[in-house]
C-alpha cells in the first residue's frame, strides 16, 4: 500500500491547560497555533504546520483534522488562505453520522475533513472515524516539534511511514510508534510515561516517544475497550505483547510542547534569542 492511499489524523484540538500563563495562547484557537517562525512572505508559521507540511510532501492526500469547535471558522479561513485551490475542505458534523458515509471526494486535490473536538481523551476523538478508516492510518498530535532540515525530515518521516505500513501488512501489528534519541530531547522536564528503554543495536538505550504513529484499523478493537486512553498510552503494552513495534527517527531536536518552558526551548532553536530579545 502506498502512502498516498492512507489517511492522516491531525489532532489540533488540545486545550493547553498547562499554557494558561502564556498570554499569547489566549488569542489562538489552541496551543498548536503558537508561532515558531515566519515564512518567506513574513506570515507566521504555527507549531503544527511543519508536521502537516511534511505529511503533504511525502504524499499523504487525505486528512481528518480534529479542531476546537468554537474556532472552526477561523481555522477554515487559515487553511483556505494557505492551500487555496490545492485543497477540498469540508466540515463533518458529528451529529450527522450519515455525512461521513456520503462524502464525495475530489481525487485531484488534497482532502481536508474538519471534525469538531469533543474535548475528551484522544481515543474517543478518533473512534468517530472508525467507519471510514479501513486502511492503515497516520496519527500525529500537532504539539510535537521536530528540528531537522526539511528535506532530511521529509525523507526520514517517509521511511518511517513506509516501514510502518510494511510491519502492519506483513506482521499484523496494530500500532507502530516513532521515537527520538535521548540527545535530541529539548524538553527540560519530560513526563516519565514518554520515556522508553529500548534495544538499539547491541545496547538498551533511553528514547522519547513522539505522537507520530501509524495504526492498523484493527486497533479500534482495543480502543473500544479502553476509551479513556490518550493515543500512545497503549504503546508500552503493545510493544511488550508483540502487538506493536517502533522505529527511531534520528533528528537534531524534538519537543513535545506542553508548557511555556517547552515553547521557549523551541523558540531558542528557531529564530529568537530569548536572552537578548533580539533576532539572531
């Protein structure tokens, strides 16, 4: 199966409760919209855009994007502005389940389907899509930041997804997870649940799990049993029991942006010197 044949779920609906004392966060749809730089037209680049852009460039054609319900019109305007005629954009109403079965797709364009967030654990957010996800599918929480040259990152993410599809098809795995090396971690305080001791070569080393993952549609059997999971919380169990596997994406830096300190660590590596308050 090709990358172009599988969809991606982008989780853009996080409330960012640990970011409350960051003033700029309160005028944005969610923390995933925090600015991390400027493009060539001097328009702000939101935190999530790099991951989203990489998925487009490796060939993903269809996206289900879960967003804060109150901000959906603002979000639609942003995507229409950025993508223009390249994308066919639709909103799926959770109350009209028949809508999702009758979607008419335009194969010549990117397909973006926006779903209003329930504000619940992420497993419950994606269970709604179970009826249309009958192939392997990609998931990424858009508060992850990967620091790497874009062309290099595109190639590494492509290899990860192609390897994941192969594992799912040939070894019947339910979930394939991506990890970064300990030296790449930009977070000052990492939640213990995100750290894994894995065999790497002839040694056991510590890695941090990212939200970039690929699932088999069979995983919904497990998710129905564990609706209070957040995606990724099943990774340890799946890997230990042989239901899942993982690959290392060797990047220069990685942060899961949950706190103002995490956000500052990303900015320091991007465009702003926070010690002098001047551009580099």
